[in-house]
C-alpha cells in the first residue's frame, strides 16, 4: 500500500495550515468511534 505524502494532499487542500486542521478533525472523528475510510488490516504495524 502506497503511503500518502503531504505533497499529495496539497493537491486537494493547498494550504498546509488548513491541511493540518482537516487531519486533526478526522483524527478526532476516528478517536471517538467513527469508522475508518481505509482497511485497517492492510496497513503496516
């Protein structure tokens, strides 16, 4: 599975600060119990 880099994400959210906000928002969603959008078993430990 290919890793996604910051440069890849900047194509969708061009501002690094806004990208950080979006990442932290999604991390909070996952930590409170929302389902992940990728398969957890297909990731390196």
